[in-house]
């Protein structure tokens, strides 16, 4: 029935799966593994399956979820150890299974007490191996008299902890401000009971009374709305509410304020004895924490995007139909003011957009149109975009034409003259992608012109991400320069330049951007020319959590593009025209409230792709023979030492 139709049917089946998944609400043993110790599964008087975890002097006990989750809502009913529970700790927590020094963890630990004294609920968060974010609460009820519901909501925006549906703690995703947040490592749910009398009760002053053993806690009604692996695909369940996007409404904010005022007994963010020099960065971000709420009330719009990163761990290696969790509710438009000045290569982006804005007659141009999540395109095919380019691309402005060549390929031409630039962009944003495009560059005297293929976010400029391929024109007979740059969280200056080993004006050549959780890779005709690895764990910015849109354009940059600006554009040669065809996108694209990572027939490994030995050798050959500038070796620019990523790329 044809490959395209097969892809479509596979896609529709995948969409059926995401719509059909429901909460985990069956027998506990269907969803939980009993690990060790004196753990029992039984049915109570109401017929509900219950797990008891027991601690004695010799044995702890625990269970864990059968599945791992990348974002989830977890609910569990717990009845804590009654009587004298001093020194004991009953837990419900989520934790990753990778390297300990980079692990993520969300903790609820119930610290026992002597008879008649209240339990303490101790909460903590680890992200990329960094913890120390303790907050503690006295519960407003006796948690040993009956079952109460404890909830962890972990999504791309925040972590919420609730008790009987009352919010007690919120941890916001402030990755954009370099505050670690669990974003890309799946976690498993654990429950346990153990002895911690060296610290748990009154700082360790009250010890466990083993004459009261065994100590038993009870768990029932495990419910998980989550993104678990199922039938070789991780699916983000969408039943029962909007946990994917959940933030705080007025009621939740009031609950949080009430709990903070009446039940919170320790907060690391106010512990000046512990943090004598400076409180943790996130503790001083009150204004930033309310930034999005404040912005919506202002009359002047601004770009906004604060998406969570959806970097999947390598146990998703064979998976390419991936349902990821949604991004912010909307992105609001903004305008930027550009001033004409002498630009260096590292400021090429601002000049490019100034040129486009100037051509459109906008002193203050809204260069990236406003979009809202509600208006995202519904894309039903997960195969690569290889149909007519106009199905996938929007023609923006200028002398942009859609043609067909003699073989029936649709071609987009972008032309530049003295008065007008031209550009197109992808209809869809991508959160990780493999982009392929065939380009035939401006022939003959192209000095001063720049033809581009790039990906860029649409959020705040100060924290924007961008992957640039800029083809710098030259005089007739002189070679083009391929100028590349990468911005992450607003930081660029990572220029590398290359001479191509062919004439890019004689025929079409394929230029590729692979952006996945491990790296960014730029290829020319399948040959890797540049790699940037994800070194976020070393606090080196990497484009990770903001979706990007593809753009292509042609514009005038004769103040820097050709021989440092010494050669100017010869307008008598205008119009200058470049041609684009065979746009292909294997990518994570929006479908309703999810992100779908597609699988292409040509290359099904882009999401986990890295360089093999052959690829590394090809990269070295390009470095040795065709690279003409590398910021990592520019000692004049960096007299006091190169950027931290240099030497490890």
C-alpha cells in the first residue's frame, strides 16, 4: 500500500495509543515490584489491595514501580507507623537510575516521632546530583489514624507536592537561570521504611526504641498518570486532568501561602546560618518566580517561552515515536530595536534581522510572529517531510518564488536586491530534529551577500538558542565561506568557518543539522564538519528545552561578510538568487498537547545519533583541510584562556 500510507497508518495507531492510555489503577502488584524485607500484600476490609512495609532491627523493606517515567503525576494513599515511631523514616520518592553524581530525585520522607508527637514531612529535590533543597512541614492531621493521599506532580514547568490535594510545595523549572531541574532522566517510584535515628527525630537526639518493633506503614491506591515505556514506546497519558501543563491557579497559591504560614517548619531558602555568604540562587528569585504571571498583566506584549527539556535517556534508544509533554501555554510576540553599526561575525544574527526588518519597512520589527499553543498545526504523518515544500514551509517576504524543475522537484528561490531581502520558515517548531535541505548558492559575484539556513527559538532574546549555517558570498571565482555558530541560553560567540571542497553554486548540495539530546552535528553532503556535544553537566550551555523553528534567508552583510567587509556588494549584479529544495525534517513535532518524535525511512537513528569512528575521522579530515577559523584556537580573542568547551568537542 506504499510507504507513505504505511507511515500514516502507523502514525494514526500511535495517536490512538496516546488517547487510549489511562491511569494505573489496578492491583498494586500489577504496577509495583516488592523488593526486599518483610513486605506483604493483602486486601483490607474494604477489598482494597494494600502493601505493608515493616522495619525491625535486622530488616528494612521496600517496593518500586515496574515502570520508569519521564514526567508524571503520582498519587499514593499512605497510613504511617502508629505509636512510638521515633528514629524511623517512611518514604515515597522518585529517583533516576543513572550515574549517582548526576542523579535526580524527588523526596517525601516521613520522620517518625515519639508517641503523641507530630510527624515531620521532610521534602527534598536533587537535580544533576545537586540536592540540599530541604523543606519540612508539620502535618495538620494524625497520619497514623487513617490513609491520606500524597501526590507528586512532575512536569516540564514545575514539581508540585500535595497532601490530600492541598499544595504544600512548588519547585519551578528555572533551568534558564542555570538552576538545576530534573528534565531528561526518567525516574522510578519507590516506597520504603528504614532506620535513621542518627538524624530523623529531633536531630538524632531521640533514638529508635527497638522494643516497639516491628514498625509498619501501609500503602494503597497507587495511581500513575505518566510517560512510561509501553509496547516499545513511551506514552504520555492524558486522562484525568491537565498535569502536563499544571501550574498554580489562585486556589493553589492560597493553599501554598496557608501551608507556608502555618505548617512549614524549615526552609533552606531562609537558612542564613547554613548559607552564610549567599542563599541559593533560586531562593532569591521571588520576582523571577512570578515573572510569567506579572507579564500577562502588562499591556506591552513580550516573547515568552519556558519549555521543559525532554531529553530521553538511552534506554529509549530504539524508540522514535515518542510522546513528550507539552510546552508553555503560549508564546507572546515582542519587538526588538536594532541599530545599524559595524558588525563582527559573532553579531551576524542581529544584523541579519535588522536587514530583514529594514527591507520590510519596520523600524521596530516584530520579526518572529506571535504563536500560541492552541494554534499549533496538527501533523498526522510522522514520516519525514518530503512532499511539496509549501506544505511544510511558509514564504515570509520579499522576492520568494516557488518553482518546479525538470524532474518535478519543487524549488524555492530566495532573491536579494538593493531594496528587498527574502526568507521562508518552517510551519512547525521542533524540539530536537534532523533537518536536511538541498541548496544551490548564488552564482558568480556574490560578495557581500549571506545565504542562511538556521534554527532559532522564539522566546526571550536574552536566553535564545540558535544553530547557524551562513554562506558568505565572494567575488567571482573565489570560494564561499561556510560560517557556523551556536547560541545556547543567549550565549553565542562559538564561530567556526570552513571552505567547501566543491563549488556550491554549480549544483545542489545537501546541508544537514542534527540536534538531539547528545549533540549538535552539522554535515555537508553527509560529511560531518562540526560537532558540539551536550556538556550541560559541566554547566556549559546547550540548546535543550526551547523548541526551534527553521529559517532560511538571503540578505546583505557587506560590512563584514566578505574579507572582513573590505569587499562590498556590487548591486549591478543584482538580483542575487539562491535555490532550496528537498526539505526533510525528522523531528519532534507538535500534535495537540504532545510532542511526537518521528522516524524517517532514510535515517531512524537521529535521536540518539553520535559519531562513530568513521565519522570522527571525517570530522578530523575537515578540521585539517577545510577549517579556516575556530574560536577555540583564537588566542587573540581569548588571551586569558579558551572557553570551557574547547578541547572537548
